C-alpha cells in the first residue's frame, strides 16, 4: 500500500499533540479555542444543518382495518 510522507508526518504531529493533553478531548478543544481567539483572524460560523425528518414505517400510524 502506498504511504504518503506528508500524511505520515501529519499523523505523527497529531499524535504528539493529543499526547501532550493526555488524549483529553475537552483539554484539546479548549486549547484550540484559545488558539483561535489569539489568532486574531475573523472567523465565520456556519449555521447548524437541520436534518429533514422522514417518516419511517415504524413511526407511521396504523392503517384502519377497512383499508388493509
């Protein structure tokens, strides 16, 4: 299988970064938020995508006996 040196380096750096926070996702998230604030770049926030509610056969009302 082909191994890309750049991808391998990204994986190593990501692993070191996570390890530096003892793999604590909350701490990683907090650090990233602080870096984002300190960057001074104007950031955009995308709206939350809402999922369309679809009717599943399990949730649909039972048909009257006369229509079965």
